[in-house]
C-alpha cells in the first residue's frame, strides 16, 4: 500500500463523506506518532479505530478537533477536511472547529465545580434564554440516556454520580453543543461491563444524529457497535500507520491485509 | 548466622524508630513550649480594653493595642489586594505557558525573592516609598508585605492550577471554550480551595513580620487609618513594648504576642480546613 492513496471502503452503502484526512502526520517534537494517514469518514456511520496500544489511535483522533497541538511540542502535517474545508489552514479557528467536532474522553471528566445541569450546558449556549437552555440541557441529557437518573438532582455535583453516569454526562455535555461529529476516545475503558453496555447502546442511538469516530482497543466492542472499522499499527520505527479500513463485518471476516488478520485473530497485540 | 543478622536488623530498626520518635517529640515540645509560654504570659492581660483601646503613656495603667490591630488589618488588607491579583495571574501564566526561558527566569526570581530577608525588603520599601516622599507610611509597609507574599502566591497558585487534572482542561477546550474561558470558568474554580489555602498561609506569613515595619509603617499612638501616614501595627507594638524597661509594657508585649500567635494559628487552621475541602472534591 502506498502511503498517499486514500483508504476508502468500496461500498454503495456509504457515500456521504463528512470528515477526511489527506497524508496526515502527527509529531511530538521530533517523534512521529502517526504517519501519512489518508482516510475518509462517512456521515451516518460509527467508525471504530482499532489497533494495539501505542499505534497512534488516540493521537489521530486528537488531530480531528485540533487537541493534539496542545501537547508539548506537538504539530501536525497534512490536511484534515471537515465538509471539504481544511481545519488546519492558517485562519481556521480551533474553537469554531471544536464546536462542530465534539469529544468524549477516556476517563469521565465532568467539571467538578459545576452542577449537573451547568455541566451539560458548559459549552455556553450563547443567545439562548434560560428556558431554552434548560430545554436543551434536558434534550441532551435524554439523548444521553441520563435524564431519568438525574432529573431530581440537576443542581447537585456531578462527582456524586457513578463512573458510567459521569461518562454519559460527558456525552450529554458534548452533544448539547450540537456538533456534527462526535469523537470518542475509548469511552468505556474505565467502566464496568454493565455501564459499558449502556454506553454502547447509546452510541448506536446517537449514530442517527452524529457521525461517530470511536477509538477502542476492544475488538469485540468494535465488532458490536461500529459500521466501519479502521485498523492501525505502529511500523518498525514506531510510527502509527493506517493499515486497512472496511465495513466492520468484512474487516473482521475477510481482512485484506495479513497484519489485520494477525491482529484480529489474536496473534499479537 | 541468619538469625543473628535478623536480630541485629531488628535492633537497628527499633533504634531508628525510637530516634525518629524522640526527634518528633522534641520538635513538638519546642512548639508547644512557645505556645504555652505565650499563653501563660499573655492571657492574663487580654481583655476587652486591651483589644479596643489606644496605648497609654508610660505610668498610666490600662490602655491597649486596638490601633495596632486595626493597623495590621489595614496594612495586610492593602498588601493582599495588591499581591493576590499579581500573584494569581503570574501563577496562571506559569501554569499555562510555563515552558521556556522567560517562565523559568520568573520562577527563579520568585524563589530568590522568597529567600530575601524581610529586613532587606523593608529597606527596599524604605528606599522607594519612604525616603523619596520624606515620610513613613502604612502603604510602604503594605508594599513590603506584598513583596513577601508574592513569591508564595506565585508558586502555590501555579501548583494549584497545575494540580487540576489535564483532562478537565482539555474537556473545556474540546467544547470550544477559549483558553482564557477554560481557565477562568473551569480550571480556576477547581483550584480555588488550594488557592485560598495559599492565600491564608501567605497572610499568616506576614502577620507576624516585624522587621520590614520598622522603617515603613513606623508606628503611631493614634487611631490612624490613612495609608499615607505612619500607622500602628501590632507586631511593632510587641517589639517596642518587649524591649522597654517597664513591667506593664512588657506584660502587654506578651499579650500582643498572644494575639498574633492566635491569629496565625487561626489562619493556619482555616488553610487546613480549606485544603481538606479541596481534597474531598477530588476523591469522588
């Protein structure tokens, strides 16, 4: 595979492209963590990024909302296109991009000093009246399947919630801003199996409204929740490479690349 | 052979523990002795008059340090009003953009400043605010106190902001908040208890300072509230009374020392309580 060819799935089902990268590389100082990734994400689909630890999945994900550049001496080469516009051109505003591309982190990170409802509306909600803000908070909390559990304690601290509830609050917080894309960085990594199942169900229902890109190191989870799966692997110099992208069912049953097959059959990683 | 070694090790371990305990007891005893002595000597003189009245001339019984207590509050209040914003904003700057030579230089200067003897800082305040204006003033004392509080506030508020988990900050930025808004609305409130702790400790640090006051606030016999004039300060009164030859002034010095120790004690206790509240927030 040449590094410049864009990996896209050959399917008539998915034709609506919202997010794409072209020859994207990410660095920490001189260390190249992700190398020459070209990939296209579909609008109405959950894409899972899988691969062994240290293959650059999270770094790649953090390039999509320009969070990568916050790390020490981090930089990005290549382009990321959101609806055809490069989010890395000079006058692109990271804040505006992050409004359109929300993110859920590996560990629940509710804002400790804000109440549950304040957390939900933390993005601001400028121009909305109080009633409209509350309405939007309720809608987000319902969409995150959390409303019934918190509706009687909206003004209390989020730190009293369980880990799974906190993570759903973070999802509500991300979708309240009504982004187009939802990035999820191992959203169930710190949760127990029951809370994980709740989040996975939630992802399926959210996919009707948002494009989702989810990093996971759990292949079963990728197989369960995603429509499309992308497999990444670090090469011998430690640079994360995109190996293969395909419809999930196909990638897990008939992988095109030998390395993908080795990984999903558990021969390494 | 092995058992012999084990026995010797056990003896060493016991000896070590005993030694550590003795040293801890010695340290605690010294502190308790000071506290106890100040309480015993001072508490008899403390009464409402002492806390609220002006000093009386030598030989006239009664009198108090009311103006000194008020002066202490005014001078520390002005010092805090200047030191808190500067210290906090510098701390924010160091925590957010803390890499590179300028922040490193700032940190180094701040550490050096915290080691400068307070009398030297008092001299500096004298040189820039007293000598040119040709009169002592409470404000020059506030300025000296500010310089004493600054390094403490800078380094502790930097630490407090750094101790807020990076994920909380990134969560705010990922919602499209500006760097400033994320810091102001999310990171700072999370760090607030630790910052309050630092502030209380900084205030406690200067409450008992006397050296910089000698040639700045200077002292006063009256109810002085104008920061541009010489002002009575409790620590200064304690100093002057303690070195006087009059027994009733010496007694009042002990009472003043008791008030100072009590104030510092209360501030430290408040700082601990604030910190404990902060820790509770992070447990969940």
